[in-house]
C-alpha cells in the first residue's frame, strides 16, 4: 500500500480553487493508500506573523478539511508543529544543504520579489518541507505545480544524506496534479487570495452572492449569442453543475436571449446548493468544541510514532545517538 503525504498551509479562508485543486484530490486519495495529511503551520509562520491569526487559521483549516470529507479514520490528520522531530530533522538536513541549492529556489525569489522580507525561515523553507516528507517515509507526495522544485530539493537532500551517512532516508516520488484545471477567479485570472478574486467555500450567503454577481463579463447584450469557452461564469458552472444543466447553459450562451445576470444567478444557486452538505457538516463539527483538537491530537500521536522510527535511525547514522 502506498503512503501519501501532503501539507496544506493555513493561510486564510479556503476558496474553491483550493477545494478543486488540492482538497478534493486529497480526499479522494485517502481511499487509495495510507494518507498523512497535515496543517503546515511552521511553514505558514514565514508569512503570517500574528499569533491569534495563525491560531485561528489553523483551527479553521482543520474544520474546513474535515467538513470537506477528510476522514480521520482513514487518513492520519495532524498539525505539523505537534511533531518535534520536524525541526530536529530540518536542522540535521540543513547541515548538508548546499547554499546554492536554496539560492536557486524560485519560490524564495518570488516571495522576495513580492515584498516579503528575506528571512532565514523563508530561505530554509524547502529544508523544512524535506523534513516533513522524509520523516514519514512517504512513497508519493501529491502537490500543485508550484511545489515541483521543492520535491526535487527533497530528493536531492535525501540522496546527499544517504551518500554521507548511509542508506537511511527513503526517496519520495512527486505526484504533480497538473491534470487539475486552474480554477478562474471573479476577474478571470487564476483564483488566488493574493488577487482578491476568490469565492470562499464557507463564506456567508450574502457575501458570496454579491461576489458571484460581480464576476467580470464583456458587454454582449442580452439577446446576442455569447461564447461560453472564455466565460468565467461558464467555467465555474462546469465545476459543479450536472452535465445536462451544463449543456443547457452552453446552448443558451450560443443561442442568445439570456443575459449574464441570469447566468450568474443560476451559477450562484448551484454553487450554494453544491456546498450545502459540507456547510452543514462544518456547522455540526463546530458545535462540538473539543472535536477538532481531539482529532488532531490523535493524528499527532500516530504520526509521532512513524517519525520517531525514522529519527532513531537518523540520530544513530549521524552520531547523535548510539546505533
Ligand atoms: P495556495 O494556498 O494558493 O498555495 O494553494 C494551495 C493549493 O491549492 C495549491 O497548491 C493548488 O494545488 C491549489 N490551488 C490554489 N489556487 C488554485 C486555483 N485557482 N485553481 C486550482 N488549484 C488551486
Ligand atoms: N509548501 C507546501 C505548499 O505551500 C505545503 C507543504 C509543507 C507541503 N510541507 C509539505 C506539501 C510537505 C507537501 C509535503 O503548498
């Protein structure tokens, strides 16, 4: 049975780009192998530096993922910072990490270019991620395209460690989800928190309706035929509407006679109904105050056992403990 590991950063409200791009694929994988899913709060600390906010984002992401179908009976679900071996292995790996390897990392260069201060944590981010992956001896790491280079760095570090200290760490295979289409945002660009064009999975009805009604369109009049292919409304509708409804909207686009406002209303209604069961599940979980913490504590206890097994070998190999 294959072991999967992936981390999600708690960086604010979950949007439907995250849902279709990362969360739903992860939920599907929990039935196909041994899944380890964690909330990457150490990583988030490189960008969210306000205690109450990070705590809130972490708790909310745990609730969101459970509401979206992450099943703690199938997947081991935990918080990164509950595993003390993570920073321990990250330090050990950092002693064999060539500076040049990190200097070439795009994600570091991109973040600096976007104005984040150049901290050591941001620079060492890929080493921390390598520790996350190597600790649990994962076979496969499902990630978005933007994480491809981090996986290459992880493999480079595992190879270097094994050459230096003996064959201890298992090389993971990346599983890049590039078959998942990019979800467009309200303005037609990629949906992303940094563009302010998101539709939240668990937003309020009023705010979400307003957002859907604000989707940018061209100025084709009601009666004129419209092209569905490039339309954000149609692309979003295709994500959740049943096939016959999608066909109907497509035909009405091409025939003309229905305005964008009407299509947006239909999009909103379908979106709202699609996520209703998830919303209801989230409300039920939230009503049980100790639930999330007990799930995360249980997941951490299981993850620590696996991590400790790796660490015993690592400490012995590098000379921090007796073999
Ligand atoms: P982020 O917090 O933006 O790094 O997103 C976390 C993960 O969600 C990414 O690695 C992607 O797999 C996925 N994701 C984010 N935005 C989108 C989008 N607009 N379309 C598809 N997937 C997305
Ligand atoms: N860096 C990843 C992201 O931003 C999150 C992450 C942290 C991760 N550690 C990981 C993903 C380990 C996969 C495996 O999306």
